[in-house]
């Protein structure tokens, strides 16, 4: 296994996890904001 390939895969996995967490947080904040707006 080449070190460059492993580091590339690791970087891609970290990027995918970061992107997924950003999307999850955005959706959570959006849904919370809509619920607060409905209550108000």
C-alpha cells in the first residue's frame, strides 16, 4: 500500500465527514429556526 494513496483516501474521508456534518448542522439549524418561527 502506498503512503500517498492512503493519505489521499484519509483526506477524502475527512472531507466527506466534514461535509456531512456541515449539512447536518445546517439542516438542524434550519428546522429549529422554522419551528421557532411557527411558534412565534
